[in-house]
């Protein structure tokens, strides 16, 4: 059992139930195996334990562990290792390793408190028992929790998909122009508040859940059974999503057969190899499909910095790399001429070259052969909002860099002095932008500027699409509502369309404050964007 099929399992003569180490096994491994091995007369009973234990067996195993019996590790030649403890009858039964994920496994771990204030409450005693568990038991609990997380994600996917099919989130809107709202967007709107995620994250979850439950049922079943985790499920979905259904099912079955034995990176390589072998495509077709995923993303970082990452065709990326390398060499020469060739690293000079390309385009209005279009009636600019008192040096309130957020006062003053900037009047207590108004349908440029600077982003729940890609929208349709700051707001194209084509209702209780009511009755309040500083500072 611990060696090859030809080796005889032997117990020591002292009756301790610990097997002797064999000469051909490394000493530290032999000691480990011997410490966990059942005695010879217990071996048959241990190996004969069925794979799927019932709740009674699980409770007997738990009781045996609680009584001080340490679990033993059984290592069959042709199956995965599993743990056993003594049951009530003196025989060996499996521990939580053999239990499928779900409520029974959580109960066996002692995690569910039936008398707790909410369904599925965690028993505080279970957390305390972890401190007295031995090393092996802690590993088993960690593995069981991993299976529970996989099961929970599979259950969540089923719940999200079921919600997306409910009539409340797939309404017909005959009184509105255009097609009805997207079920994905409507479902995402329902999930933003209970999941505490952005609208984009919620839509991604809806899309992934639908694909998992409807297109990759075998992967979903493996996730529910705890045989794979969410990372491996994502590998299957991302690599097979563009294949025809028959080929995808063939590769899926082969991938799941080996998924548990591979880490996600190994699984991705294996799936790619299976796709190349079972579904060969022309290189140009695959390249063209890959190029459709090209993108550039900005992610705010700490201390006034931002991550920039993207996916480009290889030839475009190499062209950019060549320009940045040439630029950094030129900047190195400039630094040397200034007396300090080591003023910047090569990476810093490449970053400065890339930033220089962007600032040059903003100053000239052209990015190479492309003439940049206006946004909300204004030329493309980088806005920095600076309180007047900060601008003239009376205080050190932070500025607000559009598209990033708060920046130190020194940075705000520097940007204001060196670029295109605009001072925005703000309320001295709330920090909100002060109001403008208009009674005609088309807002004035000043009113557009005011709403854009007040809202900053799309005002739909969970969405932070910037003003540059959002649209000005009458909260209450004109002429029922006026063209005024208290009835105008920013919504991105997706949520603007969703607002008018779904059964969502939106109002603006006060300027810059939006209240969304979903078809299921959920109410979400979007507060105004604070731009200027407020009097109170932590602690409040």
C-alpha cells in the first residue's frame, strides 16, 4: 500500500501498528509514511471503505477525531490518498476528504451553527477548535474549504443564470423606442448591491455564469462537485469559448479528465495543445481573432500613480517598443549633456517618452495622423480641479485629477500652472459643484460643463465609466422634466439605453443625487460626487 504492489505491508513486532521503513525509501519519507500507516490487520478494512460515506459515517468520523483519535493516511496504489479514523465499531472510516462539498461537508467540519442568527452562521466554536487540531487535520480542513468554495461558486452561477431568465429582469418595453433592455445588463443591475461590485464586474459574472451553466455543463458539474476550482473552470471557459460546440465538448471532457492533477498554468497549456490537435485552424484566422481582443487599460495605483497595461498585435507592440527605446536613448543623451547621465533609469526614460507622446498630442490636437475629436463640446483636455484657496497657497487641500482622483496640493498647483485647467466653484461645506440651469431641451455649454464636472462618471449603480465616454441624459424625459442641473446626469451608453428600455425608474431627489429602482423593487441611491474639500476630516 505504501510501496509497490509487490511489497508486503508489515507491522512491527511490538504491536504498535507502525510499519517498518523499507531500505529503498528515503528516511524522511519512510518516517512520514510509517507514522500514518494502519497496522496490517487494519489494512483491508481501511481500503474497503466506500468512497461516498453517508452523514452517519461522517459524524462517526468527526466524533472519533474529537475523542482524540488521530486520523491515518491511506495511500492506495491506484487511487488518491485519503484519511481514515476509527468509527464506533472499531473499524476505519474516512474523514472529510471523502465528502462531497455542500451543507453536509460544512456540517461535518462543524462550521454550521443551527442556532445561529442567520442560515449558515459560522459556529464560533469551530474556529476555536482549529487551534487544537493537529497539522494533518488542518490540511484536511483547508482542502475541504476549497471544495466548499468551488461548490459555492457553482451554486452562485446557477442562481445568477436563473435570475437572468426571470421575467422581471427581461422586460418588454413597448412604450419605449428600440429593443428591450439586455437581460445581462438588467441582471447585473440587480447584483450590484447584494454583491458590492461594479456594474462591469456584475455583467462579467452574469456572462461567465451563463456560459458555465449553459455551454459548459460538465465543467459546471465538476465545480459543484469540488473536483476543480474556479481558476481551472475559468481556463476551460476562456480557452474553449470560441470553438464550435461539438469540438468544445470533446476538448472539455479531455481537459476535465486531467484538470485536478494540474495547476491552472499547466492546464491552460494542455488545453491549448488539445485545441491545436483536435481543432486545427488556419494561422491567419486565429491571429485575426486574437487581434480583436486588443485593448489598453488604466488602473489607478497608489501615491498618484497609475498602471497602464494592454494587449496589442505583436508588430504594433514591437513598433511601440522601438520608439520607446529610441526615446530613452535620446533622453539619456540629454541627461548626460545636463551633467547627470544617471538622473533617470532606462525604464524611467521609456515611461517619460510614452508620456511625452501623449502630452504632445494634447497640445497639438493630433495623435499621429488622427485628429482628436471633442468631448461634450470641448476639445480634449486633462481637467484638474483645484480649490481657489489651495491654488493661491492658503491651504493644502488636495486637487482632483479627472480620471484618477485626489492628488496632492503641490501636484494640483503644478498641473494648473503648466496645462489646460479650469477652476470649478464648489460648496464650502459639502464640496459639491454649484448649480446652473436652462429651460430649453438643448443645454448650454456652461450647463454641460457643470454637469460633467459635477457627476464625473456614469451615475448608474456600480458603474464608473468616465465622463468622456458618457452621455448627458434627462433624468425625467423632456418636456416632463426641464433641461436643468437637477434633471440632467451622466450615463454611459449602455446604461443610458438600459434606463430607457427597461422597467427601471430613476429620479434625482437633489442635484447630483440619483435614485434607481430596479424591476424587482430594489432601491439604490447614488450620492453626488464630492469634488471640493469639506470642512470635516477624520475622525468624524
